[in-house]
């Protein structure tokens, strides 16, 4: 099981950027929690820097991730500029981190491919504390500019879509197939959910009819599929 650290930037006394009646800390937290829920559905362990509106020091964010031996670190932010015309999506990795760059690219590409937001400022590197101090591949995504009227509407109204595209980017980096959430997947018993999603991800089952009595045909088919997995 992969262990992913999701960092909701700012919080508590640190509002982050403000603009168009929005506070960055609120947007970051909302999107981060939604990303985490999607990842959990894919049998991924999620650790958060914060789950409420509290202040967390930058050094503590990386420290928590390091102590947890997280596999990757993803920080969620919203951008700002004095020039209200500034807009766009950009994702950062730490300089000379090949894996960090790959992670940043997966997230950036996923958001752009979703067509939610197509103003591309590119993949960049930066000496941000959370990227520098984290021991694992890390990326920081600036979802859009809170100070731009058009961008602020995306940050306010498209949080579910942004979270889904960030999560898909993380899953793509981890080489985990995205599983659509359906009425069928919601019918799994809580104790069986992790196993069912594992079986779907491996291609052992399509997840349908989870509570029907198992037949010999289904048992043999699952075993046959398992024999093909290396």
C-alpha cells in the first residue's frame, strides 16, 4: 500500500493569499481533503498536514511526512499576484529532483487534460521549504490565481473537479488505474471495500454483483486471472 502525504497549504492564522472574497487556506483544505478521499478509494493510505483550519509550521509539514515514511508529498496551493490579469496553472518540484519533476508533470498534465482549466504556466522548480525538506518525491501545485476574477470562479466552483484531476495525476504517477465511483462500488461492505478495490485494480474482477453467491465459474476465472499476474 502506498502512503501519500497531502499538504493543504497555509491555515489558521495564516490565510495565505486572499482575493475575490476567497481565502487560500479554505480552498487548499477543501481540495486536499477531496483528493485524499479519492486516493483512499484506491487502497492508498493518506496522511494530511491538517484536516481543519489550523496553523502548521512549514518545517513541521515536511517533518510529519518524513516521520511517516510517506512515498510522495503533494502540497495544494492557490496562486496570487499584484497584477490581477495574472492567471494559470503551474506545478513545482525541487530542483534536480527527477522523480519530483515526474510527479509534478503527472499532476499538471492531469489537470490540463481534464479541460477544467487550460491556462498552462508550465512545470517549474523552486526552493520551497516543503519541497526542500521532504525526503520523498514532492510537488507543489498552484491551482489557479485567487486574485484573478476568472480563476477565482474556478477555485470557488470547481473544487471537486480540481481534486479529481489532482488525484488522477497522483494515481498516474503511482501507476494505479483510476476506478470510476459508481453505485456498484458504493455497495461494498466496509470490511470488503479495500479487497474489492484491490481485485478491481489487478483485473481479477470488474466488481459487479459483489454480494451474489460465488459460483465455481467465478472462482476458476479469478484463479485463472491471478495466474497471469506476474
